[in-house]
C-alpha cells in the first residue's frame, strides 16, 4: 500500500492483471431477446457524441478522401468497408520502424499514403482512422501493449517497451467498437 505522500510506487514496480474469458452459452441456454433498435443513438455506448469520432482536421487532402471512397465504392456494409480499408493498407504498405516524418507543410496521412508508402504502427493506425472517418465510419486510434512474452519460470507474461503498439477501432452499427488493425501481420 502506498503512503499518502508518495503518488507512485518506486520503480521498478510490478502489478498483476487478471482476465476473465466469457464462454459461449450452452446450446440449450435461454437465448436473449433481440434488441429493438430505433436509431443509432439508442445503442451508442459513449458519453462523447458519435460525431466526435467523425471529425477530420481541415488539412486532410481531398485526394485522401477520394481514395477512401474509391477503395470502398463496391462495399455495402460498414464492416466490409472497414475491412477493405484495412486490407489495402496491410497489403500495399510495408512496415518499417525507421520511417521518416512528413516534410514541413505536408499533411502526414497524405504523405504516408502517396509518397512514403512505408511506416510503423502509428502511421497505419492514423491512416486507417482518417480513411474510415472520410467515408463516415466513426474511428479512433488506440495505443497500448501486445500481450508480452510468457515467462515459463514465473508463470507470468512480461511486457516491455518494445511491446508498445498503436491500432484502430472502428464503430460498426450493431457490433460496437471493433479492433481493425491495419499494421501488416508479423510486424
């Protein structure tokens, strides 16, 4: 227990995390009644309005917006659109930890998509958010850590700085916030 005068534990410190995995209900379990949805506002899970997750800075180029529209023009569902954007980034832009930043006066997503064409997870996450928002899908960047390395001697996962990652969540009506990670697999 920390003393009142010490706001943080001394480093290095340890903490424990417990997770609970919810199993699917048994086949003979009573099924929940379907939710009657009158509008998106009825199921929006956030205190922040949905419109907040559609905002784009004025610097976003028209060609980025057109690009998102072209990539999703044959898709009808929100999920299919999100997957199309993700797959385009994963399949056409290699991962690199040594990418350069956008030159002065250049918008970073436009520069990544059309000039640099390589980057680390933050480039992929930011680009997917901008592309998704351009076509009306609420989206946000999320940062955190991958699960880490399992230490068989201690029985714990060890998480280090190099486990840091950025990814995207896109809100799909009827499904909620879905993790849609555009960083190429294995990166």
